[in-house]
């Protein structure tokens, strides 16, 4: 990548202070990522997004999921069979709603993203059920300009 448009590094992915998040995020984005909320199914931005690209944490910009691993789960939320890099994902036990689930969070942004289920497609058998409000989508053609050029190889 050219020096006038360097790739993002791990140091670029940080959680901004809460006052900045309250100003920058929509009410729904804040509720989902910071207060472990859930958006409505089939009424969110990316549940039926078909373009190729990268989904990043709306809080920190961490690369989370590729459109190549996205599938239609029928749930009304974006679903992925795997993260683009496991290092950016944290899994925690969630015992809310009288059941045990696996919560998915971003590592550096500490954003609540959604939940992980073992009912996804092969080869992983996993379904990362993610809130659109926790994501920012970067189309394939914009990856280099936004500092994610290293991820273009995912789409070759």
C-alpha cells in the first residue's frame, strides 16, 4: 500500500471516550454497543446487504466480518460463519433471558456485537448473529481508501 494511504494497524483500533461515543453514535448504535441492546429483526441496515465488503466495529473500526462469510440465516440480522480475524472477537457467557448464550464483543472497542450460535453452515457450523447497529460496512471498492487495503485479498 502506498505511504499516502497506509493500512490500519492494531493501534488504530481503540474505544473512544464515552462522551465522544454519545456524540458520534446514533441512539440505537449506543444502546446496542454500550448497553448490550438488540435491534429489531428485518428492520436493520445490513440484514439483507448483498455487496462485497468488510464489516467493521462502529466504535473502534476493528475489522470483524467479510461479506464472503455472510449468509441468510432467516433471522433478520446479519449472520456470518466466521470472523475475518478471530483476534478481534471476544466471546463471553451470557446468562440473560433465562438461558445460556455466547455473547460476541469486539476486543478493542469492547462493543456488544450480538451472539454466537452453533447452528450455522459448513464448514464452521457457526452463526455469528450480529446487530447492524454495531457495524459499519465498507464496500470492497472503498477498502484501500479507508485504510483497509490489506483486506482486498479476501475478495480475489
